[in-house]
């Protein structure tokens, strides 16, 4: 497969605590996702929701990882970009 | 002394490379009609079991082949793909032909104009055979709930061909056509090339226009050839590349003569390698690690220097690509997700819908990290090296049984390390380098500087000659697979 959006959970020292913690994270992610999709007027069919939430939880973890990466773009004043042109559209440029 | 057989006599027509077939077409020893009929015959015989094609345009293919022959007889040579059959992943428009995206949502959509890729191939005298199976909208998965069955891996009925350009991989490996054009957003050309034992090129971002092709992720989508050999890929890229006013993403970088770049060898090239991403990962098959080491030895033997580099963590590249991909794919499909959720395949819905939850700040953060990663890759690798040779897939093709009812499948079935170069936009080529102990193809990935596909092709050609096993085709596909096994 050419794609990978599964977020693999790390093994925990205390399995029971890990189950509780994972359930809490899942519940928070589900509530958050329901709010967001409700705002967009989207009802996720119940039988599809498990796969959707698994993907959403993975994305949450990845977004958190990206927020933690130290890059020299942090603190750019006033949202001003150091790029010229639209290289967001041209990452290979 | 008896006459030596010509290349035409000694080789089955589907085993002629694009340059070899082109030479015979130009010398008059072969006609495009013969070449096209051979391809159509193989499709008719083998595709009922492979499901690589969604649509075969037999009549127009033969008309275009006749026109190609007439042109050559009249002295008009339209370039390296003149008279050569090819097929398009069914996300590209071709005038008068349905573009289904393998989706119930697009059934019956007939293209009114050509995509730029199709227009260039048509103008280049190439012969379109039809449309190839894809994962739905180039994203879903190997699904059985779509209007068309999933393509099969010609090397094994038990294994998937990967995706999303699944029909492209299957068609090329089975010798139905030498050249297909696919799309690659996070690895969708390189993945099926890897798992089907073919060559898959993701050119530099913007090299090939996406005008008239289904968008999946506007800043990650790349379009390029999936072929049997490196020379085939160079010929196809020569025709489809170039700036396009209809697609503002296309770069104004000058086009190289990629077919002329072949044969120049690798002496003096500086090759970087990055085993830190895969060598100690238990998911990586030992044959792949040793295959890459063998390839580096080949390059060293041909006069290249090889140096190990340390790249930024793979997980950061992956997270960056996944967040951008999710947000952009959701933006493309949000109306249908809201109005017609049941019209998507199950996997497609479950893969695209999570993007609804990406905050604008997280998307923009991912784009900042993306620029940083590109700079890191340039400074770590391309300021001092000409190419990076690294892993493509970590295991051979996944089994059908690895895929559960709901997305995602286990990590075993998600083994590609292709997304970093989708994130950075550098050209990356998936090259076959032999077979694992399970009999399935393995390969590696060659990454070049932005707009330097020529050097990628040079490295790939040398490795292909020593490791590529281009003489070896899937066994047993030449028998009549009536009925398939879906």
C-alpha cells in the first residue's frame, strides 16, 4: 500500500491504565470530531464512524507532533512569509 | 552464415522497450497497428482476470495507430512516443471517454475535453488503449464495493497490487502495455510500481500538468509514468512534461532531453543513502535492506561515491504529508461527503472524512514544517550529493486478507516510505531490484534534486541493467484465467 494514515499506539507499562487512557483520548477525540462535523452539517453514518475516528485520532497525534517540531519559521512576525511567489503551490520549486 | 534475427523477430512485441519499438517503427520493420493489435490481444486474453482496465478503447486505438503509421510513412515523426500504445489511470480526462475515478459518484461522466497529459500524448502520436483501474478518486483502497473490481497483482492472486494506480501496476507487469500514466500524491505511482515490479516516477512537483485530472490534494498531487523500464519512463516523461497555462502549479523549469541522458553512466556521481529510516525497523524485510546495499555496491563499482546521511525523522515527514493530504482531500470532496456519504466506497469515506477535523492553524503549521523539511533535505543531501538512494517499500505486497472491513489496515499493509518526497516535491523513482524469498518484487527509491530527473534516470538505468531482471515476467498469466477470483 502506498498510504499510511494509521496511528500506531505505543505499548504501555500498565495495560489497564493504558486502556483507560486510550478510551479517554478516544472519547475526547470523538466529542471534538462530532462538534466539528456538526458545524459543517455532516452526519457520519454510524457504521463508518469507527474507521473515521481512527483516522482522526491519528491526525490529531500528527498535528501535535508538527506543533512540537522546532523550525526556523516559528515566530514569523505578523504572519509575514519569507517566501516569494506561491511556492506553497510549488514545493519542488 | 545465416541472417541474425532482427529485434522484431527475436522479441515478443510487448517486450520491446519504447525506444526499441520506436526504432522499428521508424525503420518500417514494425507498424503501430501491429503493436497496438498485440496489446489489444493481450488485454482481451489476460485482463478478464487482472481487472487492470476499466475501459478499452479498441476502435479509437486502432484509428490512432493507423494515423501514426501514415504520419511516419509521410515523414512526420512526432517524438519518442510516436506509435506507442499507452493507457491512462482513470482519473485523467480523454475527450469523449468516461472518467469514472472508479466511483459511483462519477459513473456516466464523459469528458468533454482532453486532460493536458492526454492532449500531449495524442499530439505526440501515441496510441491510447483505454483507462486503467484506480482506487476510488485515487485514494480509497483495494475495495469490492465500487463500480469496478480491484486490479489484481499479476505476481500473485493472494496479494494486492498496491495503489492507487493499481491498474497501471498490474497492466505494466502483465505486459498489457509498456507505458501508463498515473498520479502520485503520497506514493500512488511508486507503490504499485514497487509491488508489481515496475518503474514508477513521481517527477518534480509541477513537472507534469494536472489539468483535466481529478484533484486529490492540490499541493501534493504529482503526475507521472509507470512503465516497465527506465527508458520507457524517460520517453513518456519527454512527451507529457512541461509548463501548462491551464495549471498554475506547473513549473517554468526548462525541459531536459531525458532520453539523451540515458547511457551516460554514474561515474563521478555522489550518492547519499539513509539507512536510519528503515534498516533497523523490524518491518523492513531483510531482502530489501540487502538489496539496497547491493545496489549501492553496483553504483560504487560504476564509479559513483556513496555516503551515509542522517535525515530528519521519517515520522515528521509522514505527519506533515498526512495533515496536508487530509485537509486538502476533504476540501475536494466535502460536498459529496455531506450529501452522498453512501455513494463513496467504505475505505474512501473513512480515509477522506477525518480531514474535516484539521484546524486551519494545523494545516498552516504543516505547510511551514513542509518548507523546513524541504530545506533540510536540500542541505542534508542535495547540497553535496546528486541523488539519494533509499527505501521505497519495506515489505512485499500485502495480502487481500490483510485488509479489514474498516480503514485503517494494519501497519504491515502500509509499508511505503514514499510520502517524504511528495512533501518536498523532489523527483523520486521506484525501481525494481529483484525478488524477495516469497517470490514477489522488491525495489528501492532514487530521489534527485528538484528538476533533475535526468540524474535520477541515469542512476536508475545502471541499476536496472544489473539488478532489474526485466526479462522476468509473472508466471502463469499467459494461461486463460476465466472467471477470476473476486
